[in-house]
C-alpha cells in the first residue's frame, strides 16, 4: 500500500507526485479520500486563478470554489451539463454528490 501523505503539502510537486503513485487495488478507502482531498485542493488552487478573469469567473465559482469537496464539485460540473426539464440541476447535483462520495466511486475518480 502507498505510504500515507499529509493533506497539507508545502511543495506542489510532492503533492502531484503522490497522486501519480496511486495503487488502485491496494489503497485503503481512507487513503482514497485523502487523495480526493489533494485533487480538490489542486482544483481549487487553479480555480482561484481562473476566478480573476471575467471569462472564467463564473465557471470557477459555480463548479469548484463554492464547493467543499471533490464529490460536490464533480456533481456540480456534471449536473450542469446533463440537467433538463425532467431532471432539474439541483436534484441531479444532490444525487450525484451522494454517488461520487461513495468510496468505490471515489476510488475510480482518483485513479
């Protein structure tokens, strides 16, 4: 199994390196959740830069910055693309967030 990594990386290269060495089968659910937190931290870091542009501000905020976790952010992104009259975005987003939060789904997302 992969060695546990701190969620607070001082060096972004070390953070990205920890993600490259992911063991899909041997990694515990806790380590998967930790990797998801790292990925979300990277997404937030990039979204903060995008938020300074009028062209990308809304996307950065709506899809990433207003969320507290990778499952919530992914649910916002996907639901905004597939919502329609029969499947309203807010309902889809809630459903998708609960699905993306399941350990087996997070494992596939972070792999």
